C-alpha cells in the first residue's frame, strides 16, 4: 500500500468559549491515500470545520497528530 497523503492519529481539538472548554473534535483517527476522496458530513456544530481547519494547520490540535 502507498504512503497516506493525510494521516490523523487520535486528534482532539478543544476551544475555550465563555470560560468553558468546548470539545469540537474527539479522538479522530484516519488515513487518506492517493486517489481517495474525503468527505466531512454531519449536523451543524458537530466539528466538521474544526476538523478541516486543524487538518490544514489553521488550528493546532489540543492533542493527537496530523501527519
């Protein structure tokens, strides 16, 4: 198998909102290989944008790795 283009291991992203921690992404692990397509679907506020921005390094993960 080829090397993944994106590899995420146990990703967690928290934000501070009104003095409280808001857990946006919790324990996501996945690999995306060449010629694969990744789609993020879900209800409003479930963490899709937080995950995408963390993958693009616009946000630093609270814990876990984006390789």
